[in-house]
C-alpha cells in the first residue's frame, strides 16, 4: 500500500523489474497567481511585454527539471523521457502552466510532469520577484495519466 | 524592474557583485491536501503509521533540492547555504511543510526556501501516490524573508 | 583484460552495444565501526534512539547515490535502475549496510550497489561525526552478482 | 522544420516516442591550437612530457560530459550511452580531439559526441592556461553520424 | 608551470587557499557558422523568425552550464558566480555568442565564461540540426580577463 | 549531540551561520586490496603497466566526487573547496589512496576528503573488475583534520 516503505518501516524504491514497458503519458498543471503589479506585464502580445523571456525561461527550466526528476525525488526510477511540452497561458489573472510528458517505460511519468510544472512555476516566481513577493503557486496537481494499471483523469 | 531581462528583451542573471554580504533568512510553506484514504495513515504517532519514512524522505529530498536551487532555477545565484530546517505537521487534514533557510550572502535565499518546500511536497506526493492521485499541492508561498533591501512578512 | 584501457594506454568506456539485455542483480555491503560512545545510541528500538533519522537518511543518500553511479564513476554506463533496497542492521557492535539493486541492462549493476552502500556508510559517518571521528568504514565489498557472463558469490 | 519550436514560437522537446530504436553512431572533432610555449610540452612520448595527465584528464572530462549531455542541452533526450571513445593526437602543431559514441536509441547521439569533444577541449585549455591564455578551440564539428533518417559524413 | 600536475606526473587541483579574493571578470566568445538554409531564419526581427526561442534557449543553457563549470572541468575550483550575461548577435553570416561573467573569488572566472559560450553554441547547434548538420563552432576563445595576477586582452 | 536531528527526532542541517571562517584541512585514506591477478599489473613503472590510466582515472573521479560532497551527503553544507590532492601508492600488496583537501569555511572538510578517497577507491574497483570481483575496499577513515573546534589525528 505504501509501496515505498519496507517491512521494517524503512523507505525503499519499488521494484519495477517485472512490469511491462508501455507508452505512458501524464499531464500536470501549476497555477501561479500574482498581484496586478506583476500581471500587467503579461497582458499583451510578446512585443510590448516581458512575457517572452519570462515564460521561455520557465519552459526551459521546467523541461530541464523534468529530466532531473529521478535525481530530485529519492525513490523515483529513472525513465527515458521521450517528449515534454510545457505551455503557459495567462487566463483571468492567473498564469496557467501545463506540462505534458511521455515515455515508454515500466513506471508512470506523473512525477516528472509534476516536477516540470512546479519548477516552471518557481522560475516564473524568480523572474518576477523583484516586483513583488506576493506571488503564490496556487496549486500543482495531476490532470491526467495513462498507460499504467489505471488511467486517471482529474474530476471537477 | 524585470531585473532578469536585458535591454534586448533577453533573459540574464542579475549582477550582485557590488551588493553587501548580509545574513539572510527565508521561510516558505507548501501545503499538501490528500483524500482521507491517504490522510488516515498520518493521524497518529510514529509507531503505528507510515508518517516516519514518508515525512523523513520528504525532509531529506527538500533539503537536497534546496542545495540545488541555483542549478534548477536558470538565473539564481549560487549561495552558501548555512542552515536548512524543514518540518512537517498534519493540521486539520492538511500536510503543512515549512522550510526555513539562511545564508550570509549577497542575494536572498527565498528561492531556496521555496524549492525546498516544493520538492518536499512533491516527495510526499510520490510516496503516497500508490494510494491515490487526488493529492494536490494546494499552495506554495513565501512566509517571510529578511536581510535584503526590504524585509517581507506575508500578510493574512 | 583491462577493458577500460585502449591500445594507446588511454582510458575509455567499454562498448556494450552488442551485449544482450538481461536481468542483472547485485548485492554489496559496507560495514561501519564506531566507538561505544556512538554505538550506544543505536542499541534499542526506534523510539528511544536516534537510529530512525540516522539510518533513514543513510538509506535515502545511498539510494540517490546509486542512481548517480554513472555520473560518479567515469567509465560506468548509465543503466535503468529498476530496484534498490538498502537495509541497515546493528550486529555485534557493527553497523551492517546491505544494498541490493537490479536492472534489465547490457551491463552489470555491481558498481551501483557498491556506490549505494558506500554513500550510505559515509552518511552514517556524517550524522555521527559530532560524537566522534574515530568512525571507520571497515569494508566495502560485493556479496553477489548475477545476470552477466559469470555469476559471482563472495566466498568466506 | 525548427523541430524544437512549437506553434506559439515557444521552445519544446521533440516527441521521439514513435521512432524506432536503431544503433546510432556519431563522431565529432574539436581542434585546439596553442602557442609554441604550450605545444612544446606535448611533442614527445609520455615519459618526458606532461601529455599524460593533461590528455587523460581531458579524455575523462569529455567522457563524463558526454554522459551529461541531456542535462546540459535543454531539449536533448536522455539516451543510453553504450560506448564512448575519445582520442587525442598532436598533429602539425594542433591538438586534435576525436570523440566517437554509440547507442541503441530513438534519437541520434551527435550532440553527445559534440559535447564530449568540446569539454575535452575546454579541459585541455584549463590544464594549460597557466602557461598562456592564447589558446583557442579552433573548431568543433560533426565528422559523421549514422543510424538515423539520413547518414551524414562531413565533406571536405 | 603545469600547475595541475604534481611531482609524480599525476593531475591535481591547484591550491588557491592563500590567494586574495579579488573581483574577477572574463569575457569569452564562440562563433557558430551555418549554411544559408539555417541562417535565413535568423535574418530579421523576432516576430517573423525563430531567432527568439533558439537564442533564448542558448542563453539559458549557457548560463546554466557556466554555473556547472567546476562540475564539468575536473580541476576547476567552485567559485561564487555573481553575474553572467550572454548575448547573441548575427553578423555577416555568423552567429556571435559573447559570454561575460564575474565573481569575487580567489581564482579566475575564464573557464566559466568559456563553458558558458561553448554550451550556448552547442545549444544553437542542437536547435538547428534538423535543418543541417553542416554547422560548425568555428572558434571559442577568451576575449579578456581581469582581476588576477595578469590581465589579459586578446590581441588581433 | 546528534546535531543533525531536531527536537522531533527528524533529520536537519546544522546551522553554521554564526561559526567563524577558518582554514580547515582534512586527510582521509581508503585502502583497496585485490588478488595477485590484479595487483601484478600495478607492480612496475608506468610504461609497462596499466597503473597510469587506472590511477589517473581514480584521482580525477575522486576529485570530482569531492566537489560534489554536499550533493551526495544530505545534510552537508556546500563549502568552497580550495585544494584537493589525491595520491595513490601500491605498498605491500595494497593500494593506498590518500586524499587531502582544504577550504576556508565555517565547517570542516572531512566529509569531502572521505568522499574523495571513497570514490577514487570505487573507481579503481571499476577499472579492475573485469579481472576479478574479489576486490575489497578494506577501510576508509579520517587520518587528520584541523581548523575546527578540535583538531583530530588518528591514533594507531
């Protein structure tokens, strides 16, 4: 049940050796909220705003963190990342960061998607924090996953 | 203003060379919410529950990620981490992760505290996800910082 | 014979491209000895001692180092780690650290098991060194391996 | 065409999930030129010169960097490196660094070979820079690749 | 003379313990040349071209690699990076990558600047290689350094 | 007393913020023993043996691991490594690896020296394991440290 805990109540890596290789996908989302002071810079198109470098830096940071997931989460297995697509939109005063990733592997890629979204969100924070520290990562959650024992789609 | 963007709208690292070395502290918090199915395992003392290995793994993952912050956030400066204390409490059905860190440096340590809290939260997710994927990191935010130009304390 | 040295006496990585993928296991052990001053803290059950956080930290450090083996040993190949289980026991005044790991790969996983055991041992040292520096990692060796050309079991 | 750029002109990782696993090879070369002051130390055999430790250090640095390519190049996929052979020769006053690598993977290994050659060249620079800073990495380029859609051989 | 080689002809790290902390700067340049097929995409302003994501990705990759220099070059000392500014221009059919960095440290920052420029160049290669593999990093060299025993400015 | 364990029996990093910066040194030793089959290759001078590439690779691996210590040991502080010298001798059928390192820092450098020696030893193992797996790292211990509260010299 707690698959990462052994019979002596010590943490361990789950053995995935006998699992089948399947195509696995996951999609995670982080939402960043910031005061108007910050948000006004992201309203318009790329030319007149700072959206370009801020969001591109976040996308790259998220992608690189996603590839480091098994180094960051102690009992995550290394898996061969085959795709990663992070997109960032500003909707209704929120910065919505979606991270989608896939692999052919023996274990799911949801921690990778969550790491990618989280680090992209933290990078947005870093790039904007000279304007305000009242920025908040409002939620980080899994939207969907497939390819493992049970598919998952977040319900409303 | 967007200190990480240069005159050609390209991202860059801020020059902190002429700033003074001061003692800097930061405290960040991530809150994890999970279904009862997960939370019931964390209710009681350490003996009868899985709290021990799950939370200790999260504390260690958060501490190690905190030390990697300048490797994860593209334009963060490396700073000499002098302390890091992560504590995790279960209060009212929420898992509250507090990360406090300090340095003597030329730039603040708030991104480090936020990274530490975030990765501890993601590790809690990872350790519990075999039970449910309806876990959510509900917020990650800075509680306070000091030692820089302006102190910051989160208002209610 | 020295498979890591080329015809010009220069080091190189062995080419494993034509080798078959097989299930490979390895088990390594590090033994830590420490003065009574240290050992008395590890005598009893988890509640009254510091064994819990010290050994869990060592297990996690060893697991994370095991995943970094190909980054630490210059000519090691990266392999997809499928399981890692580190257990620590106190027997007769010694701290016995066993690290077992497996993969499906083209090359063995013994360096990984040895790295995992070694770094767990070094972490025990780090956690106890405020009490004494007379701690010694008394041996690190391979107990067994299988799945390659020749199985190996340590003889007495 | 710019496969790393999405429909919103944002960078992304290419999806290689549906590509076939093939044996892929690549060979890259970096050429270092240095003043006579430096080059005279590399003229003769290993005994009387500093060639040994300088070139071996460069070979090891290049090999380790090659294994880190997907960590260094933001949108590179991690691939299972199966061989890497770096050789360094002094020809006509130039230090010629050849890096050859192979994998069975879904994407090519040319960025790895280029990274390996580049970091070996930078390491030669580092080991010699106390003698002169007029060292130059004169070119880094791909000599050949195979195993993908199109083989490539550098023409004269 | 070969400061990285000891009396037994073995490589070693130079001892900088007794050196003074000074402000140190370095500027390095990598030049990338590519066929017209590639270069035509970088001719104009940011809106109609792919210059935006390609160059920003290269700037970020270079900055992150610069912070990893002491991890990549075996005998480099870790130094506290205080600034890094990478700029990329297209001049006369060449992509000119300039990397400038500074620190207050006991040893120079030229290897960092060279690493930053090199990895930015390799990233440009990676982002364009679907168009052509006839891309070449034509030179990587130090333009200037200051703050150490001897200042250096590249002569024509 | 267990300085890495907090009042809730959870692991934490020690706060070194108020400690003084002093010059700190440490010397650690790992001893590797191997069957004659392996040792005969290390008997003579560099020309006729494989000692050159094996020991140089081990020295480099140890040096690079030493710089990564704070990344490998969960509660180690990052410190600015100022020197590292690893030397390897064959004495009486044993391979003796000595690692000496120094810093000006707020905390000791003994874990770094122990990591450097350990990873050099593991690398010797890796380079020789095609000949035999009966290799053992017989001991890893601290020989001396200075610069902190108490100097330490290993007694016989």
